[in-house]
């Protein structure tokens, strides 16, 4: 009997150890899931979350749903670095870029070259920016659009032109034109624009040359980099209760001691000690607002064409519902135009001749 009970107890102990091990594995899997790098998850999403447009979190720690892409080509813009898939943003951001492109052209600017906006669902990027995570940031090149359509290869490899001498931190006079000033003034004129980030040398140039109404200079803020592009940021949009506002810009035009600091040694002094990892490279899903998991898991729209804004001088088409289960699947093969860009992404090209589910109107602000 003693041997029998010993065998039973031995089996029970082994079973208990097995279940404990399984439990530990489960905990390890949960921990691994929570520790997943957010940049890998969001950076590999090719299409937006097909639900209402909302931004969650802060510009440098968040995500967004209901995004739209601006077409790669329009009458007054061309998108750059197409391989990055960063033409996406909150519909208000995309509409504003299109509006700026039209009105800046009327001001004498040849057209916009559009840099990074956001990934399809925002979140931290695989490379590059700390911000651009909630669909409310966009980079516009200070290089005017050429009078021809750039090829896909040119869009990947063409370099933007820096406006600033990296040694003196001041504008290169022969490159700066009054048209650059008008472009920045036009961008700052929109009430939804809260900040425009530029290189300190560009801010200094504006402070020295702008006459008349200088109130718009308050929105133009100096920051590292931004010598070949400017960064437009709009505020949290209605309906985005989870969006965290940025502090208001200080009073005045910013042409004061705070600007003078940028022309001292301190801002440009090399960092000492070991380099700290960038936030985007260590940010996990647990670091983001809880809504970002739902954004990540939300269904995608039928295809890119269904959520590409081509620009008609009006508001973008609002939402982007995923196709109902009973609807036939839409082919993913894009229609390619003569210049090598997908027709769905080109505002000059006809829409693909496939049955694209019509978007439903976006719900009113709640």
C-alpha cells in the first residue's frame, strides 16, 4: 500500500509541476504580449482602422483610427518617400494639407512636396520621428514642387534642400525667398494649426524680415532639425476624447531671449555619456493608451483606394467602413499608371474599375 500511495503521490506531483509550468508559460506569453514593441506592430499595418476618426494619447505616445491617405499626386502636391507608407492622417489633417497646397499655389508657391504624415494607424514609427503618432502632424518640404511629375525612384532618392548653414545656424540667403515666408504665413493662418516647427535659423530670418501683422509668428517655433522642411501640427479634433492637448504657445511673437538661446553654444553641445535609447525603440503596447490595442486589432477597409483623399477643394470623404462579410472581396492588385504609381493613389488617374464599397458618412461628434 505504501508503494502504491507513493506512486500516486509521485504522479500527482509531476502533474502539479506540469500545470505550474503551463501556468508560467501562459504568464510569460502575456508578459511577452504586453512587452511587444509598438513600433513593430504599428509599423507593419498597411491600412488604417476602419472605424470613426479619433486620436488617442499624445503626439509622441499614441495612435489614431479612421485615417485617410492623401493621394500620391494631386494638382498642387506630390508625396515623397512613398515606400514608407506614411501618407496617412486624421481626415482634418489630410484636408488641411490639400487646402494649403491650393492656397499656397495661389500665393505663388509652385506646389507642395509632402513628407511624412503618419503611419496608417499612427503609433511609434519603425524609424525617424518621435511624434507623428496620432495623425495630427505633417512634414512639408521647403523645396518647391517641380513643374513635372517625379518618378517613384526620384521620390525615394531626391534630397530636399537645406535652408540653413549648419555652422552658423542661419539661413543661407541665396536659397531663401519671399515665397518661403508666404508659405509659412499661409500655413500659420489656419485656426486649427497650433504649431509650425522650423529650424532656429528660419525663425530668426522671419523675425528679421516680417513686417506688418506679425501675430502669426507666435505659432512658428524653433526646434532642432527642420532645416529642409517644416512641421505642421494641428490640435486635438472634436470627438477625440482620448487625445491629450499640448500646452499653448507662449505669448508674443517668439523673437526674444528664447530665440537668442538657440544661437549660443548650449543647444548644439554634443551629448556626453552613453547614448540613451530612443523612446520609439523601447515603447511597448503597455506604454500606449489602452485604446491603441483596439485600434491595432480593428478591421481594415476594403483597399487603399477606398480611403485615399484625392482633393476636390472640399472636405474628405468621411469614414471608411470595412466591407460587410457578404460582400465580394475586392482585388488587391492595383491599377498602375504610366508613371508607375497606383491609380488609386493618383488624383489625376481614374479610380480603379472595381466595386469599392461606398464609405458611410462619419458619425457626428459625440
